C-alpha cells in the first residue's frame, strides 16, 4: 500500500505517444487544444504542455508553463521541471515562481524535497512577504517551519530599514530573523552591525553580539551583547561596553549600559569610566554609576558614588561629580551628611568626606570643588573651592614636614594647563617651611590673615603673599611643638590618591 501511494498517476493528457529511439522508456504526453497534461502524486498536481513520463522509474520531465500545486499551500510555476516519485524530489528551472499564502519566491532554479518539506536554490533568489523584500544568492526553505535560510549576499529591503548579511535564518510567519556572520541593519536613524544576533523585522528590535555596534543618536555603542528596540527609542549593552560621542569626542566605558534616545540620556555602571580630552590628554572619570544627559551639543555627565578622576598631572576623588561639557565645568561634590552623621562623626571624619584633588604634589580639598576648562582650547582655565579650602604639600626637604594653607574659599587660574596663581580668602591660616638660599631650614612660618596669594611653578608652591594685616611668626624648628605643626583639619590623604587606571576601580 505504501508503494502504491508513491506511484505517479496520469490524470489527463491531450495526446499520448512514444519515441524509443530518442526517449527510451518514456510515455510522451502532450497538450492538445485546451487539454493540458496533468500528473498527480501524493497530493501534488503538476500541469504542463509536455511531459516525458517514465512509469518504471516513477519519474517524469515536464516543460512548457509548468504549474506545480500542493493543496492551497504551494503553487509553483517554471519553464521546466524534473520529478522523482520515489524520493519526492524535484528540480524546477526557468523563471521559477513559488507562491504561498504569506510569501512568494523567485529564482532561476529551485530544488524541492517534498518528503522533507525542503526547497533550496543555488541561484540568486528574491522573497517577498507582507513586510519586506529579501534577496540572496543561495537559500533553503523549510516548509513545515516556514523558515528560510539565506546564504551569501543576503539583503532585506523594507521601507523602514535595510539588512545585509552573509547568512540569515528568517521565519515568514513571525518575521523574525537570526543573523550569522557580518551583518548590517540600517534604519531611519540607526545603524547596527553584528556577527551574530536576532532581529524582529516587524517590530525592529533585537539582540546582537560578536563585535556588535550600534550607531545611534550621534553615538557609537559597542558591547559583547547589545539589545535594541526602535519603538521605545531604547538600547542596552552588557560586558565591555563603550559609548563614543562622535561630536564631543568623549568615551564612556563599563559593563552595563542603558540608552534612552528620546530623553537623550544614558546610564552606565559596573566599572564605569568616562574619557574626555583636556589639553590633548585623557581625563578619566570613574564612578559606580555614570549618567549622561542632553544632546551632544549640550551634554551633561553625572557620576554617583565613589568618583575618582585621573589625568597625567591631576587626580581627584569625591562622592559625586557634575560635568557640563558645553561650558567645560567640572564639579566635585560630597554627599550631604545625615543628621546622625552630623552628631557622631569627628571633624576629621567629616573632612575626609570632602572632595579632594592632587595637582602634582599639591593636595587640595574642600566641601565643593569646581574646575573650568576653556571650551575652545580644551585646557584647564580656573579652579574654585568653597568651604574649608585646604592645601597641603609635602615639604621636599624635611622628613615629616607639610606646607599647609587653609581658608574658607579658594580661587585659582591655570596657565597652559598648569596651576599659575591661587587666592585664598576668609579665615586664612598658613604653616610654611622657610629655607635659605643654601637650603638650610630657617624656620616654620605660622601666619593668620584675611587673604593670601600663592604663585606656582611647575604645579608646586613658589611664593606666598599675605594681605590685610597678617599676624604670625617664624618659629625655629626645635622650638615648635610637633603637635602644632599641623593646622586644624589637616588630613594627608595620599593613600586615597589614584595613581593608575586600575586604581580607579579599587574600593577604598
């Protein structure tokens, strides 16, 4: 019975003949008038103008406007067709056009395996479904799964996006594509590249990895794994994430990021670090969480929890950070103390919460630190410290001596990117080691005044000038008690100073 089901049957023909000399073993079936040749095999009907039917082989060759139909699921037309009833395999060639309810396929030559529900082509083919036009040089169609596997120079043309890939699996019912090999997706306002991924062509969303990259809102997003959803204007990235602002020439890295295009914002965490160019040098900013907001021409970066900054001649640390890239303003801020912390913490503990910066050998701290860069030159321009502004510099000649200046406010400027001059005002105190021209210690200067001016040379204190009735004295080294050699609030925080890029990520 199973063998009988596989036998090809003749339903009709206009005429019947044989030509053993040229077509041995073939029954030659021809069209006559309006009667076309019709052959039937296991639910499939094949119409043609001429067929060479080999009954012993259970096979045939058809030509002339060949039409292959299988119920209402498949209709295929071609110029020629060969069919083997034993294997259920067919070859159609010459302007092949295959139709299904939800798609069409055009190619020059198509191979069909009915028993395995497989069709494939080795010549350029074009698929048209309800949403897109898909083209490739080679392809396979798994009919039960309604899945295409496109190979070699794959292209999807959609009014809203274009896809090119070296290999792509496409499900016609769900409009989902699985991407293999170098792939580009170009949308109205986004470009995506990956070497492996998934893309929902109907909803324009997907996952991408292997050298994945998204060009989105003037930003290049890289990561081991990327997620993209066009309708939500949203993208996310995990592991080895890098976001490059192509306008501001800045980079943010981390191991997890979320990007919200509509709000012009991005959140980066897990070893997050931002890289900005100042004075042709990289300024690294690390925080537990970095948040970038605003368009590229008015970008603001915020850092929360454990902020550390690193530059060749500058280091810094604070609870949080605010950077306005438009005007080049950097703010180092501390988290407000709770009511309980105000009561139980010592003054030293409170001061240790203050932001701190190091300019080469000078340590500066205060309740708030502002820096300003010149927008045109990208060089540091000015410095402001408010609330307990404290400058400490290790004395280079003594073993345990520290030059110290403290006041309420500090204002400074830079020349060619280096500290040039500082003014410290309100409740100003100074402790300074004085040396003769021969390098001998003259004494230790302790002075109180309303304001003072400091000049720097190569980021180290060169000269101090006092204003408004300074009061103080120079004490010989042996006469000044060691306990009096540190001003109130003194904290030498050298152990907190980041020295390498890896130090930015060390927990204190």
